[in-house]
């Protein structure tokens, strides 16, 4: 199902996305504190003649006290043909011109006890010449701990559930299951993290309510993640925990490059590579057939947290 956008939809959604990005970055800089890292702001524009036209703002913290690398990008692009990754469920729009805008972020904290987080909200409009454009939404957020804590997973999922509750009791369980199925490393037979919510190709509530639901997810992000950061950021750690964090980050890289539709969409459509790959961690390692001792905190991550569970 698709929704017909109102005439003011594009400027309205664009303004909200840019404001959301600004508020999230301000919150991160607040966590970094006085003397901490500040985000670099990198506005960019796709020039005529390139595969895509449009503009965006990449904002990124690197080398911070709390965040080793935290990127949050806004983009608004137009292209002549929807890439294959966007038409799997909409074959009638294959080859249609499109417009896409969104905010996407991945935050990689320095302390291994603070989980990595991903959030995205987006809108896509497309239509063949002479046809009214159709519009759909996507988004969600998910949490990837290195050292698992039940209370963190419960808080994150409860915040997601509460954000979606006004739009129907079915939304959280549906989008939670969708998240579990999507953020799954098939080649490892392993979940990426403890999940959250994920939705795509969504327009079943009509344009206004589908937009409102997407906005509710975006607005819930800081409340879902910041209390976890504040709770864990000063936990003491040593080389063992850092080594495990870098090893587990390897799984994050594997998922984003091999399976993630958003990464594929951006690269297939001629998007801005530096912005698309801001999700990559700054340091990462791989170890051949690593096995952690049974009962260790590291082994418990896989046994208790990287499984599909009802957290609330």
C-alpha cells in the first residue's frame, strides 16, 4: 500500500528531519561535556550531471570522551531510477524517478559497556511520469551491546513500544519481529544485537498517520538510548573488554556491508559514499574461530542476548 503525499509534504518532512538531527547532535555534545568532542558539520551537494541530485548534512564526532565515532546524517536526494534494492516489493515502480530523504545514525561509544546504537527514519516518494507519486516510510532503532544488561534491553524495548502504542497495539510486536528478522547475520546464524523495532515500505495508515508514526519513532530515540549511555559510560574496563568490543564490531561491519538494504540502496543509486559509510566503526578486529570460556561475560552475550527474546 502507498500513500499520496500532500503538496507541502516534502518541505515539512525535510524541516522536521533537519531539526531532529540538530537536537540529537546537541544531546551527544552534552554527553561529551565541557572540553569534550564537538561534531564536525559537513554540508554537501550533488551537482547536476551526477547520478543523484540533492543535498545533505553529515555531522560526526570522532575521538570523543564518550563516543569514539558517532555519525548522524541528513540527506535529501532525487534520482532518475529507483535502485533494485528499493523495488523488491514494488515491481510496478521499477525504473521510476524517486525522491528520498531521511536521517540515519550509528553511534560507536568508547566504553565497551556502552552499546552501539542505530536509528533511521526516512520517506521515499516515486512515480512514473504522468502518474501521481506514491509515498512510503521506513525506520526504526536497534541496540547492539558488547556486554549485555537485561535492564538496558528492557528499557530500550519499552521505549519503542510506548512510542508506537498510539498507532495500534499490533505495531510494536510486528516491528520488533521485523527487526529481529532483518538484523540477522545469515552467514553467522546470529542476531546483530538485542533488536528494537524496524519497518519499511510502510504507508498503511495513510500519509499523515504514517508520517506521524515515523516521527514518533524518531522522537523516541534520545529517551531510549541516552539513559543507557549515562548508566554505563563510567564503568571501568581494561584490555580484555576492549579486545572483545573490537572483535564484536567486526560483526557490525559484516552486516552493514553484506546485508543492509540501506547501504546497498545508497551505493547502488550513486549516493555519497563517505556519508553512507559513516556507520563503520573506527577500529575493528577479526579473530579466527574465537571461542570464549563458558559462563564468561563475553560468552553470555551470545547465549543470553544475541537471541530472539520477548524483552517486555
